[in-house]
């Protein structure tokens, strides 16, 4: 068991982190490259970058959807879920200790009690989001397998991590639970670039991307028609 | 993984062969699409042709980067359904903007990303079928492209843009409402160069008649300036105004007269129609229409494009003139409401307070208000001469569409859908105001709202343009 844990905590963790980081960097760079190319071709190069970024930022805080009548609870829970799923893995004292141990870097950590509450909140929020997806006709019908699986995959490391931090509540062997925690977290990290979790980076460019989408290259319509062999055709 | 390079992957012969197996007969396609296709022009090999058109569009436009982004990030949270007045009416999951967008995004994912292509090979079936393309055609023309849902997407997906792209691809394989394509053909290639096929002689007669009407009403000698060289503004109204919205034109002409700006504007006799259906279905058409406007501007030595009361004509010129009209050197685009508001603010025109006693409300055309372009100016004008002005809720950026946006108002065959589904929430909104006048500064909105009121028991409501009422309130010395 110790060997498994050492492998999961050592090389596998590095592989998982590297997969996520390289995948996200690749997606981010490709998207920035595509946007730059679109900008280069656009006939109108006056792009309201600040406005586009501001629109992105507005969605980070809940005030935007508090103004409407529907789905306030869903969105607020989603906000809480994001707060938890980002803050706990990044600022948990145990995690920062691993960073110090492995890479020699560290940062501010959450007080343990607050981390506990945030973990409970995140798991509860994931469950609530799933139930609310199930209960909303439109969302339920739209959902694809990853929409159901990802909240569970996100919650799993939180649950196992909570038991690792509180061994007296742990119903199974502590080392097995720790291994589950490591493996589930690593699985989650590795699928980030290949699932909709890639919005971690693509979210930041979606509004600028939209702006460029509406900025056409002059003559593009003519070139599309020429490619399709319709150059001489009328309307 | 995405297939990144400036050229797109070659579509494999095996895939194209699979896609070329027709499943629906031309008669069946004609029957299902009815108004979204020209008679006897049913395209064959729909999936293959769709994919080729999609590939060409992705290659030559700026859409691929945005389609790729949207295809990867959707949360499928259905927040957009809260903003969509069509879904709110039907509660059909197929009317959720995210569902509609996914039809095209999935086609992109399956056929233009490595992961999708591998998935397709493993499954052994192509994503695109005749049925799916017909569903796309129906779905994307059920959408009014009002873009209200784009305000609600936490991930920044503009479903209006996806609708625009999908319609563009569909139009390149001949799937476009007959009403739009026939009008556009007349505008770009016909003898009259306008979407309603009105000969210049008839328009000239109309203008002379309106001049007489104004003289009778107001006692002023006013002429509609035609082909005046060197005027500051070249005026483009939707051509339907010359037939059906005479009071709007009279109001605009009288504002110029009252402001002492008779010589600052002109109409071109060669191309006067501001309608630009390209915004609704095809970028080539969009560019052609705007270039015709610029040609007239150069011919007459004018400096600015002035658009009349028309939402899509205003947006297509305002948003795309820089693209097709010379970048930073492109002529500025001004909407008539901006001009009138400025003239009023500068004290060049005066409006009689209390000129309109009946209750008045204002409808924000999506193409003018959704981006926050013109919202307060018309309200300030209305408050200046209406004693009982009330707002619709919601309004401004968050307004509800008239229900006939995205060119659907021009399709008479779907009037029951427009007034019985897409326009119902608007009817409820109007009813709640108790207004007698609904001011809609857009030719399409006016037509749609009149039909909405007629079909939803709002017989006391009168739909008018902003300048129709300004005409009544103007103080002429």
C-alpha cells in the first residue's frame, strides 16, 4: 500500500499536474493564436477588449443573475461550488505542504476549520447542482454524460479528502482512503483539458472570441463562394 | 484535440461517399421546409454539401475560433432558457438556445476536430444526416436572433452568432427563406434595386404626394432632397417605409426642415433601400448591400450614412461599415433617432409638451438596444411631448423581441407562429402597459407588432414610429 501511495503522491501526481497544465496551456495558446489571426484578418480592428473582459469578469460574481427571477438558487449554488472547488485544493494546508516538499514553493493556507466548511459546502453544492439539473426540464434534456459525471468526479476528491483530514470519521482504512483521494484527484486533473472543465482557461477568452467572431474579413463571402464554385452565380 | 492550421482538414472521400447517400426525397424536403427553400431548387446531397459549405465558411471567415471555443465550454445549464421568449412560451427543450446552438457545434466537433473524427470512425456513422440538416433549417429560422440569451450565458456564448453562422452555411446550400432570397435578388440584381421592387417613378410620386400632405398639414413648403451632391447625410430607410410608413418619412423630413438642415441630407435615386437581409443569412449579401451604400455615398460626395427607423438596417451599417467600408476611414453611421435627439438637445427643434395625451410606451428594437447603442435618446424625446409615457418591463438592453426578428417577419407563411408563439410574451408585455401607442422605431418591428396586436386581441393599440409622433409634436414657426 505504501508503495502505491508513494507512486500516487509522487510520479503520478506530477504526471497529472503536467497533463492538466500542458493541456490547458496548449488550449489557451491555440485560442489566443486563433483570436490573433482573426484580429489580423478583421476589416474592423476596433475591438472593445476592455468591455469584453469586463463581461467575462461580471460572471465571476453573483450580482449578474440576482437581478432576474429564475434560476437564482442554481446560479448561486454554482458560485459557491466554484469558490470551494478552487479554494480548497489550492489553499489547503496539506496540499501546500506537498508543494513545499516537492517543488520548494508554498503560499498562504486556509485555516483548517474553514477548509472543512468549504469542503462540506462544495460537496453539498455538487449534489445540489446535480439534483437541480435533474429537476430542470430544459437542463436535463440538454445534458450530456459529462454533465452528470463531472460534478461527481469533482466531489469525490473532496469527500475522500475530508475523511483523510478527519480519520476518526473515516469508515474505511485510512491508507485506502488516502489512495482513493490521490487517484480521484489525479483523474480529475488529467481530464480537465479534455472535458468542459477546459473552461478554466477558455472562459477567459470567450467574450473576446465572440467580439472577433462578429468582425469579418472583408471579401470573405466572395472567397467562400469561389471555394464552392459559385463565383459567377447570382443571389 | 482540435485540428489547428490555417487550412482545414481534407474531407475524406469515404466520409463524403457516406454522406452522399440520400435519405429523403426532394418532395419530402420541399414539404418539410416549405418556406425555407425556393420552389424546384431542392439541393441534393444535403450532408455532403453542408459539410463542404461549412468547411469553406470556417476557412475564409473568423468564425472557426469562436465555434471552437463554444464547442468546448458549454455548461448546458439552461440559463439561456430563462431569457428566451420562445422557450418561455413553448417549454419545448428544442427551443432552448443552447440546444439549438449545439446542432451546429456538434457538427463542428464531429467533423472538424480530431477527437470527433476518431469518434465518428469508431461509431461508423457520420453525424450529419438529411433529417438533422432539415432540423437545423427549421430550428435556426424559429430563432429570432434577438440575442437576449447571450446576456444570460455565464460562459459568454452568443447564441445569436451561432444562429448567424448556421444560417450562413445553410444559405450556401440553398436553404434560406424564399421571401428573403427573392427580395435580396431584386435589391442586388433587379431593375429597381430595392427589396420591394418599387420603381423609382413610383417612389418619386410618393415623395411628391408626401410633400403635398405636409404642406396641407403644416403649411410648409418642403421638398424631399434627392441626389443632392455634397450633403452631409445620405439617407437610407427601409424601402417599405415609402409604401407603408409615410408618417415616419414625413416626420423625418419635417425634423430636418424645422432644424434648418434641409441641405444637410439627401436620398439617392439609384439605391435608397437600407434593408440588408445579409445580416440574417449570408455575409456575402451583407457586404454587397453595404458596398452599394458606400458607392452611393461616394457618388454624391456625402460624408455620413444616415439610417432611418429600422433596427437591422441600422445595426448592419453601424456594426459592419468599418469592415466593408474602409476600416478606420469608413463613413460614420448615424441613426435618425440620434440625429433628431441631437437637434432637439441643441435647441434646433422644439417639441410641444403634452402634444400626445394618450398613454405611450416604447419598444426597443433588439438590433438597436441589445448592445446598449440607442436607449435613452428616444425616451427623452418622447417624455418631452407625451404626457403619459410608460415603460414596458423589461426594457432597454433586456427588452423582449417583437417576435419577428432575424428576418422572420418577412415570411408571411409563418404568421401564426410569429404571433401565436414568438410574439405572445410581447403581447402580454404591451397589454400590461395599458398603452394606446406603441412606438417602435423599426419597420420590421412595426409590421410584426401590428400583427401581434391584431392576433392577440389588442385592437385598441396603435403601433407607430417615433417620428410619426414627433411629426405631430413639432413646433414650426
